[in-house]
C-alpha cells in the first residue's frame, strides 16, 4: 500500500477514501479476507461498502454476488426502518409516538 499526498491507496492504485472515526467496517485491500466475517457484517472492498451475505473464513476469497454485496449507508438505514410485519415508518412517526 502506498500513499499519495497523504492518502492511502490499495494494491491496484485506487485511492482509499477516509473512513470516519467509529466506523465498524474493515478495509480489505485485496480479494482475500483478512479476518473471518459473519453474515450481516460489513467491510470495505474495492473502495465500496459491502454487506456480507455468506460467512467468510479468514483468507477466504471476497466475491461480489457470492459472499458480499455492494451496498450504501442509505440503503442500510432504510432497511432498518421496515417493521418485521413489513410496515414502513419514519423518524417523525417515532418522535410523535405514532408507531406502535
């Protein structure tokens, strides 16, 4: 990994974006997992946020569409605002106490 004007880049020369403090996703710079991942955990791969869709052993191959899927913070936040019965709700309904 090299640096370019203070920025890190992966083995392919892609500049890695800074991650805010408190982020809980590991940055993977190759297609080999640096640690084991369970389903539902997150990692950064190819400079994008990914959600793990199938368990990955340490050293396992990261494959989009097989064991990881590209996602976004927005889609993950939205996914958490759908009740188990399928009903959607918003921040405002929670603030107003309208959601039971």
